[in-house]
């Protein structure tokens, strides 16, 4: 069943029965506005839906953090080369990518949400 967390405004999934009820709930795609969306997957915090028009995988808005919670969480991290946790996080992406890049293709773009 979906419950609201007292420490934030995030809903979490606490049983398989919620997953089954979410399978049949459609949500409007935030990218293309299509209503042709279906349940795609879930983790311990939220369901994910897939848009069958643009293929966007998204989280329903009822599971989004409110702005103040987002800001508090964002302010906790430091995107700095001197921050070991940040470097460890980036290595999860950079190391596999470096193995795939050839000598002629060593350029990339960091396109993020922060």
C-alpha cells in the first residue's frame, strides 16, 4: 500500500499489492503529454511508468519530492574533486565509459540536473 513518509513528502511502496494496483494506473507523460503510459518497474521507493509514444520512463508526480525537501537534499552534497564521496559516485559512470571510449573519441559532455 502507498504511504506518505513523515520525514518528507515522498510516498513509498510497502507491498506487492500496491505494485499490482499501480500496474493498471496510467499517468500523463511529462514529456509528450500522452496518456498512453503503463507501469514499467518499481524500486523500494516508487513505481516507474513508460510512455508508449516517446519511450520516456518517469516517476508519477505523486512520488516527487516537494521543493523544500529537494533543496535540503541538494545542499547536502558537494560536487568537488576534493569530495571523496562525489568522486566515488562519478567513478561508477566514468570508469565504464572510459573502457568504451577509443583514443579518437575521448570527449564527452556532462549533462545533468544539478
